[in-house]
């Protein structure tokens, strides 16, 4: 495991989000919320990027599957009441089935026709756990059928 150190969340997310759109064949827009805050968490950059790649990769592979040109990733950063840094990545793609939602973090869990290795959700959970954080079961909010939310202790 690469060395965890203090990571500036908004700065690291900004750099990541600036590069990712070109990685995918499906076009989508990115909306950033709360990026003016300077929040630091303890995680290696490599693990943080893998976490983000799994979340965004799942959104594109499983959510952005229609013939639409209005796909959106909404990435928000907040401080919770218990001094955690909450990173929520919402997408307006296809909703998850109830089964996919409840087994999202189980290794090898594959739901629906777009299912892949069943490893992405598990890795999201595993990376959060190893960094002393927490992965919240996927949920939805208005305009965004899928929200993946992770929390890490602030440093």
C-alpha cells in the first residue's frame, strides 16, 4: 500500500476531474459543489484516484447507457457535523436496481446487463475502510438516481 499522507480534497478532485472526460467515450458534464473549502484527509493519492476511478467508471458503464447528451456528474464536498469530509458523486444516468444498491459493496456482486467484474463497489468500500473512512450505501436524490458517498476523517 502506498504511503498515506495528507491530501487536499478539492485540489486533488479538481486535478482528477479536469483529466477524466477524455478517458470515456460517453460525453458527460461535471458540476462541482463545495470546492472552495480547503479540507484535508489522510489517504494516498494512488488510493484516492482508484476510489474515484471506480465511482466514475461505474457511473459511465452502468448509468450513462442511453442515447443522451445531458449526462451529468455532480461532485460535492462537505464537512459533516462529526468532522468528516463527505465526498458525494451523483449522476443523472440510469437508476440502480434495489438489488444492485444493497449488494454494491459486496465483492463479486454483479447486477443487471451492464455488470462487469463486481469488484468496483468492493474496492470503494475497501479503500474507505483502510483509510479510516466510511462508504455509504448508494442512494438517490432529486435529479440524480445514483449517489455514491464516501466520508473520511479530516486531518
